[in-house]
């Protein structure tokens, strides 16, 4: 994206240069982002909620894998298995 916007390269995989490049992309390009937009429109979550989401996704993946045999045999469609209710996490 940096190369496209500024027609130049920067020293990638260097933390300081990465931050400088991102800052330039966000504030000195046609992207036109402001500090206020970044702060007020961020989509953050707490660690606790992130851990609950991860546990839910792990459990749903595990349940979906339990349907592998019936999905492969054509008895059950993947779309139906994905909509199967997932029991509450304890």
C-alpha cells in the first residue's frame, strides 16, 4: 500500500520504519484518516471477551469436525452443520 500511495519503498520489518510508514499512510495520503476517527471508530474489546470468543470458536470448530463423516458421505450439508446450535460454554 505504501509503495502504491507514495511510489517509493521503506525499510520493511524494522519496527520504527513500519510505524513511520503506517503514520504516513494514515495521515499524509489519500486515505485521509484523522486521529479522532481512529480513536472514536476503533473496534476494540476486552481480553475477557476476546478469550470467550476464542473459546466459542474453538468449540464450534471442534463440533463441526465431529460432523466430518456425515458431511463427506453426503448425509448432511456443511451449511446445516455450520448452523447447528452450539451449547453454552461453561
